[in-house]
């Protein structure tokens, strides 16, 4: 039996990322998969990308990685983040793969950032009415992830993007959202003065334990981990930065309220 840690949505929050990586190290887990959105929203994209490249065996592309690398939208926050990175780092983000899959204890598990059709589709486990795609689409083989109808469909899909961890079943299949490291979200949160959000605002990741690269049916477990980090320290870093929209980032990390850019 072996454990794999899956992280996602770091969003330039180095304080949260270091806390999660330390927790993973304390659990003696050496294999880490990153599902993307390493950069944007917080002011340490370069430092976070360095850490991810040092620690993760598999790194996938998220929608914010793509936005920052390509500047297709060219929003002020995208431009600012792009300017914090080297040309080599921008090229690295541009060339990240979209998906990855492997067998664990006889189950085909597929990993991507948000969906098999787009980098920014929304599959919201906690409130499916807010989803932009049906459950069934999450398990499809598509050209976007270089799969055809000849390929086997996954038993389990692991993704991020919506910043809220959780799991759901669809028929005989399972969806797993690992949550966000750098800015977790609870869509039911609306009151910015509510201080009862300590569970929501912790950094999230997931652990899968089983027989790696084994097609024989065996024991499999999926755990959701929440890690405390110094939100106060990260808030000070944001306040002292010249990053555009830093007020939105402060709201997200302190309240768990999503601030649309």
C-alpha cells in the first residue's frame, strides 16, 4: 500500500503551500500530484511554482496557469502575475499537460483541473445546481484530454477548480474534489463579519492510499485533509504587495467567500 497526496489551487499563496507540504512530509508521503492553478490571486507565484516543481511528480495545467502564461484576457492581475515569472517559467506553464491517469488497487483514476472538456468548467459537488456540466461529462473520453471512445473510462475522477473539497457518486463511479490549498471557498458564506469559518479557511488537500499501478482489485482509501496556516501572515503579505485586486484575495482567504474578478 502506498499513499499519494493530491493538491490543487495554490494560487500564489506560499504560506498555505508550505504548511500543506510540511503536513505531507510529516506523513512521510513522497508522491505528490498537483492539479494546477499554481499562480494568480496571491502575490508569490514564482515561489509557489518553484516549490511545486521541486516537490511534485506530476503537475497539471489549471485555468489560471493558462491565463497568466498566455495573457489571452490580459487583465491587470494576469499581467502583474506574468511579470513575476521568468520566461522559462511561463514556457513551463504553457506546456503543462491537461490530464493524467493511473490504476490504483484495480481502479482507473483520472486527474485533471476541472473537467475533460475545458480548464474552467464548474462541477460543484456541494451544490450541483451551480455546475456548468453534468456528472456524466466528468467521466467522458474527449479530444481535449487526448482520449477517444476506444479508451477506458475512469472509475474515479479527481479534480479541483471550485475550491471546495468533497466527493459524490455517479452510478458506479466517484467524483473527488480535493479542494484548494491557497484560497478555500464555501458558497454558503455571505457574511464577511462571520468569524465561525475556521474550518472553511484552512488549506485543503487529499490523500489516496492503495496499490499503485496495480490493476488487481484491492483496498483503496480516499482522505480529505485540512491544514491550518497563518492567514494573518498571508494577509500582511497581500497588504504589503502592489498586486491588483489584493482586497479580493484578502476577503477570500479570511472569509471563504468567493470574489469574482
